[in-house]
């Protein structure tokens, strides 16, 4: 499956990179079933919107869905250089990341355009891990943080 290849070929830290396997789901922060279900519905809708943005490669439309921690992390020149050097996918294709926009085009777009949310795990009151299942393997899609009433892709 192409998606599995792309997801597996670009390994990095779990903050919105290609999906990472989780051998055992974390127990997470305990919230009520109602809160979890309501949040899951919100997050599925958010990911659906982001999928459409990513699918059309609309970098400027993607930016408002990122928090400052994520922007700082994935705009850092040294991180981008390290990521370019250590990603088998990027290295194998001679791709060097120089900006957040490069990261979006060469990492996010191929690995996130058509993802589906299967579950979420609360880390604390305002942070969740977003999961998908591919070929019976649970993979981390996003780290999201709640800001008021809006979820944003984060890096922690």
C-alpha cells in the first residue's frame, strides 16, 4: 500500500510527521465518555478539513491550523537539515528541506492528504494524540492542542 510506504519512509518525532507506530496505546488522561466522543467528532471534522487543504497543497490555508510551538519546531533550520539527512524518503529522493513550506510539500502532503481518524487519546485536559489504523497497526497522526474552542496541530 502506497500510503503505508510513505508513512513508514519518513520517520521523525510524532508531532505531525508521517504516522508513527504505537506498540501499546498509552492510557492517557482520563476524560468522560461524553467529552471524548464530542472531541472525537470535532477532531474528525478538523482532520477532514485539513485533508482537503493538504490534498490541494494549500500551504497558506494550512498555516492557521498550526500552533506557535509547531511553527517554531518545523521552521528551525537545524531541525530541517537533520530531518533531510535522516529521512530515508527525503534522502533517497535528494530532497533537502529549507523551510516550513518545504516540510509541508515534501513531508505533510505525501503522508497526510487522505488520512482517517480512528481514535484519540487525551494526554491532559488540552492535548490529544490522534490515531489511525493502517494494516492493523495503530499509527500516530497528529498531536493536537486545544486553544479556547479550537484544536491546533502542536509539537510538544
